[in-house]
C-alpha cells in the first residue's frame, strides 16, 4: 500500500521547513555570488594583460619588418605605424589619444659581442632604427579598474586601479629600405 501524501504530520513538516530553505539559500547564495564576482574580476585582469601583451608583440613584429616603401605609401613613419598597429590590436583598451600616449617605442644599440656591457639607448639618434638595432615596444602607465568594487567594510569601497605593463623587443630586420624613424618614444 502506498503512503498517504496528505497525512497531517507531513504537511506540518513541510510548512516548518520553508523558513529553513530560505535561510539555507541565503547562506549559500551570498558566498557563491562573491566567488563569482571575484572570479570575473580576476578573469578581466588576465584578459587585459593577455590582450596588451598580444598587441605589443604584434606591433613589434610589424615594426621590425616595415620598409621605407611601406612607410612612404602610408605617409607615415616607423614609430607612428608601430603605435597604430599596437592600438588596433588592443581591442579598445588603448583607445583615443590617451591610449596612444601609453604606447612607447624605444631603440637600443646592442653591445659589441663578448663585451659584457648593456645595450645603449639611442632614441635621440636619427639612425636609431637602423637594421640590427633593438626595437622595444611597450605599454606604460595603463591602469585597469576593477569590474566590481571590493568591499572591505560596509562604508568603504575599494575602487583602486591595477597597473598593467607589457613589453616586447627584438632586432630590427636587415633592410636596404629603412623607413623614417619618427618620434620616439
């Protein structure tokens, strides 16, 4: 024989457990929401760092292979073309003139073989972008605001930004058609 579902004891227990279900839900829901929001914030920071690193590497690969013919056809110079390529690959994180100002292009002269010295910064020289010099593309001064402000007390929200930087460098490719350098950094 099947148990009677309408037994008086059963409905009384069901009514008493309704309040407990709501309390259990809030005990589980609040920590779960906090964990989800922290996970989203960390994922946002990782995404931004990876995007900026990719943009810098892409800009550098483009910059070390640009020729004078390409720069003349674009009515531009090496630094401007490299910065534009970085900005285009930053997925909107470096938009506008403020974003463009955070992109830096430096040129270094490598040390003599077996000398044990450091590379020399040659940004000011007119031929700084000559083949076999080192070109460095970096993003400096980029700050990332959190998606969700962090709570440290009931009165204070932490909305402080995180500073993110990305740098890449490589030797400029040998070429007989060296583009105009432009303004560095």
